[in-house]
C-alpha cells in the first residue's frame, strides 16, 4: 500500500493530482484512491509489462523513465512505441480490453510505479467521468501517434495543424482520399494504406537510403512521373518529414500512413535490416574480428587451470564470434537463448532486436553460458538462480564493459549481455556543474590531499556518474596518485584506477580495510550504506587520504543526519568531511526553441513562495515550446540542479561544539560556503536551461 509520503518528500496525493490520469479528478477521489495503490520500485532494465501477460490494472510512473515496445509475435523483433515519463500511465489497453498486454514496457532507469488493481480501475471508470476521459484522451493521443487514426478539426482551418485546433473531433479515417503533399501542412487527413497495395520494387524502395527507412519508418511506395508516395508509420512526425523533404528534394513527395506491422514485414521482405548491418559497418563502426578481443587480465585470471577447463576451444571461439558480431553491428544488447533447434542469438541494434544469421548447435548452450560466467567471475556450478556480473574487454581501440545477467529457463540458462562503452560515458565536470562557482568549489575539494567528498542524491539522480567524473578529473590532474575504487557493481571502467567489486562475503568495509594496506592516495567507495563503511571511510579521510563516496540523501542537511544515524560521531564528521554535493536531475530546456514569457499569475505565486521570483516582478522566465530538434517536447537531455557545502574551519568548530545542523548551514550560507538548490535553480533559469516548472520541482525535491 502506498503511504502518504515517500522518500522524496512529495506526498503521493500531490503527485497524483499532477498525473495525466488523475489530474482532472477531485481531491476527494484522489484521497480515496491513494491508500489502494500498490507501490513498487524496479531497477533499470526491469520489465514493467510483458507482452502477452494478463492485464493487472493501470500503473502510473512515479519516478524514472520507461520505453513501450511492440514485440512481433513470431519474429520476436521489437519496435519502440513511445517513451513513458513521470506522471504517464500504462496498462490501460489491457485493462480496457480485459485481454493480455499488447506491448512490452522496460524501465530505462530505476522506476517507481504506482499500480491500481483492475477492480479499482473498473470502479473508477463507472463512477468518475474525469477518470474515463483521461484514459480516452491518452488512447486517442497514442492512436494519433501511431498514425492509424486521424484527428480532424471540426472546422478544418486552412493552415496550421489539426492537432493544435481547440476542439478537435476524433474519428477513424475510413475513406481513402488522394494523398496529400506534406508541404500542405497537417490539416488535411492522411490516408491509411497497405504496402502490398502498391507492390513497390527495389528501385522505388531504393529512392530512400535504408538508414532513413529504418530511422523514420518510412517506405517509398510508388513513383508516378515526378511524384513519390511514401508510407510512414508516423506520418506527422515533423522532424522525419523535414529530413525526407531534404533527401528527396528532386521529387514531389506525398505521405500516407502505414501500420507498424506492415512496415516490419516490408523491412523483412526487402532484407533492409541486413543491408543496414553492412552499411553501418562500412560507415562508422569498424568491423571487429573475433581474434582481436582481449578480456581484462583480472577476468582471464579467473579462468581455471587448463586441466579443469570447463569449455572447449570451439565454444570459446563461438563466444568471441558472437561478441565481435554484436560490436560490429553497434548492438546495445546481446540475447543468448537455448532452444530445441540450437542456441538462438539476437542483437538489439538501435532499439530493435535482430536474429543473428549464424546458428549454433544446441550442444553449445551450456558451454556458452559457462564461458561467459567464467569471464565474469560468476559461479558456473549455479544454474538455478539468476546471477549478475560484468566482463571488461578491449576491442581494438574501444574499452568496453559487458554487463551480464543470467536467467534460468526450462531449456537452460538465458544470458543477456548489455554493452557499455568504457570512458565514453564520462562527462567532464563542466557539463555537470555549469556555473563557475560550483565548478570552482568542486575542483578545490578535489585538489586537497585528504578529506571526504560526499556526493548525494536520490536513486537515479546521476550521483554515481558524477562520482566517476570527479575521480576521472582527479586522476587526470594528478596522474601520479594511486586511486582505488570499490563498488557494487562496477558501473564504468576507469583507466588508471584499480577497481574492486564488492560481492557476497566481501562487503564494502572488508574491502576498505584491505584497501588501506595498499597505500592508496585516493579511495572511492561506490556507495556508503552501512555504519562500518561510513566510519571507516571518514577515518581514512582523516588519515591522509582523499575519500570520495556517494550516499542516498536528499539535501546537505540530510547527509549530516544520515552520517549521524550511521553512528559517525560529531567530531569525526566535523574533522573528516570537506565537501558535500547533492544533486537532483531535471529536464533541460531545448536551447533552440526556449522562449521567455512572463509567467501566469498562479505560477508566479508558486515561484514567489519558493523564492525563485519576486512578487510583482514583470520579469520574463523561460518556458518550453517544442520544435523539430526536440521532437516537439521543448526539452533536450537533462541537467543536474545541485546544492553544495564547502566545509570551513569555522563550520568544523561549530559542528564539533554541538551546534545544530541548521545553525551550521545557515552560517555557511551567509559566508557563501553553501549554495542551495534554490540558488542553483535560479541561476539555471537565468541561463534559460531550466524551466519554471522544473525549477519548482527541483527546489521542492
Ligand atoms: Zn526544441
């Protein structure tokens, strides 16, 4: 059952009042619904909904981001449908049809989900019209996105998009009028056609580069004179249309809507995905030969002695071929599944799963799983429970991490490998701390020979990636230092850093104790979760080591409270901690379409209440608009809103003398040694990077 508050501080009811599903419902309805919600937290990569599984009600995404995909029943190919963000709901189709879910939803980041049981959904649908209306609106919007249903303005305007008309009527387009030119604007209906009606040949298909066909899900259908008809899954996608217009500038082109199924079949019929593989190999991604793969020294040392080798050379070579084939295709995931006919290997490339053309005999299944487990240091004798691990490898000039997870199935273990680039994910500190003051404070703390730097935030706030960026900067600035990183699991590979993974039986505190004997200058502890680790980390910081660690805490004050609750004494905290930074992620406004407008009075009131604006001020503030570059969302990427505290001798004295956290931090603020979320949010708004609503959320936490 969902409580009235969660760790983030915002009441569930407050959140629901902003969600797509319930925002038009009365507070009394929301208050009644709240106690009946089932709350669950899921890690990145978890499946929230599996296509074909029975409906279990409607869920609202409380935190995180997820992607819904259609999975082809026979080929298993998956096509991304839409991205679900905080406040979006899913499971509505299954709940309404009382049938199995038609799509699969996977968490892109750690997610928190609030679920309503089917009985609750039905009761609300029967009694609360606003609720039913919200479901209907969402379905209609999604249908438009799929290009199957056409929205027609009740009084079709001569120009402008029907989607933006004030009171659109919803209807399924059944007639098939002549196709329209996309340059005429979106007001006219777009016909829905089937590719087979046109039987396009290779010459017509070849009018558009394969890359664009796959990227925009657009298929040239018919060329008559100078007029080319293009079938698109999303016929109103402005950015796609703009690019097609640019590429097809020698012809007049017209668009028609086609279904996703139809598109997928066309791609298969013309073997366009195979062409794509060859193309990308030529273009940008170097072909990687199986012989060039070098696994981490530490990993290969784990391999048992020759005499007790568990897998033959044939299997070792097969695994290398699979990995090399995946990397050559720029795959993000490798799926290896035992089947009756053989080992099925699939690669996810640009979001879509493709079968590997090569087949491996069924007898290889156990050997392949065992080989991968040896490389990742997993227990090869355990085939009954899921296991997770990582394999570090070098392929040519690329340093990579393969994150492995195994899942026992009826035919043996299914193995999924996720591919991570080693250093490519590291962002420079300038990108995380965009204002000079914060950047300077962080750099100063990193220059010190000792002291503890604590990076805090909620789950999914990007705190570990900030920790790595800090370590990387320190390592670059002072390459002579001995850096040791202890984490669980190892998330990125850092050149020049000794990385130790914590596992069952070897916890943070034990590794930390051993690490102290290795004479490190810098010690990074992935996350401090227990009292012993916290105390040892702070003690190390007091004895000549620079210590970096991350913690789960919402602001600077909570970091101090958390350390005290982990049994660190006041004196230890005061002496050891040198810098605390807490971050919250917000959406970054799209720089190409952001606009400055005076905020509406109600919004201004909220901003004034949070001291992000002054009452009566006529100042214009940035707001999202939407353009082709940002897929009409108004946002591009994300940005960290930070709060930091630089610990001074005065603060140490006050803290050690028993002053309250509030007093210590207030004095730090006056001395400009503390920058709050509010300061940073105001700065980012002034830079037009943060919109007003995102600023309010970041400040409220
Ligand atoms: Zn934009």
